């Protein structure tokens, strides 16, 4: 597969994942207190069910493509402190690993019945901050230098 195809797969999956996180944090959580609890619970349940069916595939493709992209830059990653690109890419990868850890932790909490509304909101907010930083780093990789 060419670099462009891998990058396109990675970006499209990132759009879906990041868009979902943005929607949940900025739109859905903003409805608390404006919409009845019952209606909001139904909407959140419906979105959650759809996301649980779709997101594993999106994450699989996004992380798979991300690993393939990282392999293309293995030279920079072998000496991550040698260049701004290597530093930013290493931080971006660390944040992506942390996001995946959040996802696994949320799945564990949900399966054990301990995923409360408060925990879910905190996880979503943390992932939101992570993905904003990842996007900024992704844009900076080819444009920032020091």
C-alpha cells in the first residue's frame, strides 16, 4: 500500500473517531439540564450502542494505519530527540497509546458495571484533550521547527 493510501485511511478514521469525541464532549454533554433526563438517556444509549459497534473497527483501521505510518518514519523514531519531527511524532504516538489505554479502561469499566456517568465524562474529557493535542502535533510535524 502506498504512503498516501495509508495516510488517507488513517485520516478518515481519525475524522470519525475525533468527530465522535468532539460531538460527545461539546454537543451531547452540553445538553445536560436542557433536555429531560429520560430523553437524553435514550439518545446517549442509542449513540453508545452505535459507537460500540462502529468504533472497534474504526480504531483497528486507524491504529493499524498509524503503525504503518510510524514504520515509514522509523528512522526519526530511532533517535526521537534528534529532530523536532522526532520529538513531536514520539509525543503524538505516546498520546495515541494513552487514548487507546483510555478506550480499554472504559471497556473494562463498562463490562464490570463500574462505568458511571461521572467516570464516562472524565474519560471523554481526557480523550478530548488528548485528541486535540494529537491534531496539533500532527499539523506541526511538517510545519514547526526549533
